[in-house]
């Protein structure tokens, strides 16, 4: 080895040693974090901004006295928890791209409001609830055909913590109270998941966003295919085995439940408004008839009927949960519910009262606060404990944020 190469080698080893020492020191500092450092970490993780000196003092005092959960709830008093953390938490649920870079809308505002008010978070999928900006702010009125109200609220800089009010969704949207289903029937959700298509997107993304499962994870080819619609080929590419071994796995469970959305659509002018920004959620109420189906069922449920004419023809919005049998019993369905019903509200309740819903919310909060998914036995045990706590605390999601922050605050 030449002298020059030997020098380079020694420098390289020295740098590697320095990096290793720095990493070890960093880990040690995390492991040995004192109450003040823990307080700051809790605040940073929950609110995303540094606490004031007085707030940090209060949180440090709580931690020293063993009231770590109180310290986490103090951090949630910062308006940034609502304006930033919760907004970014819910935003990906409102669009197919799962992007957080979207304007405030009625879906996001309703999630923020339910969390702020400590409501039973299961209501997010079935209640007649909507959160709007406080009328004292002189915002544009809530509209069924644009998002101006929420964009103006966001642009005003007004704190969402102090300026969201709860109202009945049916009062503002014109839906019958029985047809409201929390964020499922919000305008933002309708634009993303009811527009065009066959309304299966609403089912799939509700499953992803609120039960942490995509269709591939719940596919079950053992269930009967009797409710699969006409638009699904029974011999894709001329091979019936593809249907029996693949397609039926998703559609046999999905189609009977997606029937709950049969009376909903999102109407917009595809030529003048290709992104549907000015569209609106529509619902065929009692006495209204779609001219193409001759019933309350939207025409989209009867498209491509010639693909398999012997397939199921949707007559109404009655749904049945075939997943209560077979492999998907693991999702933990509420045995006090019938497992069937009519319309989006009862289906939303079926989802929200499952074990999978509760576990999904906890896992998402854990990852949001701890900046990583549950990854070891200790993490998984913590998630199980938080799921139980979530239920015992009336499904208050703030409790989950608090417990996650305490778990990841460092010792």
C-alpha cells in the first residue's frame, strides 16, 4: 500500500469510527432523555411546532409527577395540532392519489371536528354530522357544488381549533337524515369516489382508509358469487378460471356491500369541468326514479349489462356482509349488528363497529406520532393496549394520540 493510500485508509477508518460514536451517542441521548426533553418530544410529535416556555414547564411538571398523559393532552391544546397535524392526517383519505396536498374540505373538517370534540370517532362513517366554519367569520356559505367555504376558511388563517362548528349534514346537503353517513356522504368523498365508475371506489377506499385493508388482503374465493353484477366477465380473456380464482375473491364480498351506495352519484359536466370541481352529490330519494333503471338505483349500477347478462341486477340499496363468514371473520364484526341493512348509513356502522376499524385508527395514529409503523413485539403490544383503551374511552381519538406520544417520548 502506498503512503497516500494508507493515509486515505486511515482517514476512512477514523470517519467510520466517528460516525459510529455519533450514532451510539445519539441513541444514548434518546434513551436517557430527561423530563424536559420528553416534554418537548411529545409536543413536537403532536403539534409539529416547539412549545412555549410556559407550556414546556407545565408539561415537564406533569411528566415529573407521573402524569404523562396530561402532558400529551396539553400539547393537543396547541392550534397547530388541528391546523396541521390533523389536517395532514386526514387529507390523504379524501382522494384516490392519497395526497395530503389538498385544500381543506368538508371531509377533513369533519374529521378534525370529531377529534377536537372528543366524539365517538366511529361516527365518522355513519352520523348525520358535518363541521363548517363559524358563521362569524363571514365565509362563503357551505355549497353542494363548490369547496369555496373551506378554502376561504383555510386561507383566512383562522384556527380550526376555535372556528369549526358541528351541524347536521342533512340540513346543509339536502340529503334525508337516513341517507347521511358521515364522511362517506361528504362532498369531498363523493367527488373522489362516487364520480363516474360503479361506486366500487367508495367501498374500496373506505376499506383502505378506515379498516387498513385493500381488496387483495380480504379476497376470499370461497364465498358465493350470486350478487356479482353483470359488468364483471365470468371468463376474462376467455378463461373462466381467472374469474373463479381471482375476480370472485374480491367481487363476491364487495358487490353485495357496495349495493348500499346504489342511490348515490356525483354529477358534473365532464366537458366543461373534467375534474368535477363544480359537481355535486346526488341521491335518489323516495319517489325519485332513474330513467334508465326504472327504479331509485343509479344508472351506473346497470352499465355493461351485456358483459354477463345472467349476473346480478341491482334492484335497491339493500346490502349484506358475506365477510361475516369465511376468512374475513378476522375483521371482528360486531355480533350485536345484523350484518345487513339498507343504505350507506347502516353499512358505515357495520364498518365502524368492527375490530378492524379500531385497530386501523390506532395503527395510523401510532405511525403518525412515532414516525414509523409498529415494528416489533413491544410496538405490537402497545397497539393492542391502545385499541383496548380506545374502546374503553368511548373511541376518543385524542386518547390514542396521547398514548402514542407518551410511548414514543423516549426514556
